[in-house]
C-alpha cells in the first residue's frame, strides 16, 4: 500500500490527505492507503453487518495501541 513518499499536488494545491470510501452493501469494508509514509485505514461498516460496532472500535484501538507501544519499546517508529 505504499503511497507517494514525496509531497503531492493537485491543481497547484498540496494534498494534505485523502479519504478512500466505497459502498458497504450492508457489510464491512476496509481500505488501506498511505500518503507520505503515513499509513491510513478507512473502515466502513453497514449497520446490518455489525449492530454493535463499538466493540469493533474498541478492538481496533487496542490493536493500534499495541502496535504503537511496540514501536516505543523497541525505540523504532512503529508507524511512519
């Protein structure tokens, strides 16, 4: 999923970010991307697919916190 490692411009304006969204069709959809070495994950969830989405959000936060803590513990940047 590597994106451009250098600043990107569109119509003369510097691109500071972008959003990748797509239809969920009642399901969950995940789209990884990156911009200047910063990983991004877009998650779209259809309400009928996951009525208790707060549980998933909690799991995702725990997982990313663990990744960041690993980078802090090793002295190596886990993200970026």
